[in-house]
C-alpha cells in the first residue's frame, strides 16, 4: 500500500497560510494594495501549477528504502534529451498531442504576463527567465522521480517540455508588452483614472 497525497486539503492550506504571511510582510514594507493584488494572483497561479504538475503525489510504502541505484538508472534512462524528438506521440489521440504542445505553452504564459507587474524585466533577461522556468519545472519533477516518488502518475521528463514551457513564458512577456503598447495608445487619448489600481498599472507600463 502506498501513501497518496492530494492537493486538497493540506498543500493548498499551507500555500494559503504562506500567502497571507507574505501579504502581511509586504504590507508592512509599504507595498500598495494593487501590488499585493498582483502578487496574490501570481501566488495563486503558482499553486495551480503545483496542482497541475505534481499532484497527486504517491509515496511507496517502503520509501525511502525504494530509492536504489537501479531505480535511479531507470529514471535517467527514460529522460528525453533530444530536442524536437517526440517518439510515438503523433500516433496518439489529438487530446494528448494538444496537451503536450499547447498545454505546456499555456501553462507558463500567465507567469510571463504577470511577473513584469511585480519586478522590472529587461528584454535581454526575458530569455534567461523563460529558460530557467522550464528547467526549474522539469528539474523539480526529475528530483521527485529520483527520490522514487511518483508525481502526477508518472509524468515523463522531456527536454521538449522545457522548450515549450520557455516558449510559454516568452509569449506571456509578449502579451505584457502588447498590453503596454495598447495602454499607452489609450492614455494618449483618454485621461488616466486617479484610483490606486490604475495609477499602479500606469507606473508599471512606464518602466
């Protein structure tokens, strides 16, 4: 018998408590409420990512005794390090193909769009942030696999996922830049509202 950890209730409860603690800390650092709003949205997005990618987590009954050299070698042998090699993916149904391609891109697009609202992201750093995001997601899954723990019912480790996740972040950055472009057109024709939210967005778009 194995231990299966679902996202609800404990992981989501811990994530919510941490969010509240971070909001209180940042509020004491005099961050505005619009900043805290975007920070909260990004935090909730991270929780959704954890749910989609890692949960449920299944821990073998004999863990950590299940960790062995053979299991490690088996895990490493299943890693695909060949870019654009998809094996027999295209012989499966359309839903699987959509999840592999579009799903991995959509997964990280919100991160690329929301991050610039919290920190300034120079264009030259965008690619590095995108690459690091893809590597971090796959690296975390690899680490869990090496520990003989199964996440999301055996998600495979694939360099193509890194590439697609990175593309998603870049597309998100592009979406933010498009938003900035549209916003600047609008404020050239209309007066910027004086409420805190619009003033925050206005400040972000002028960075």
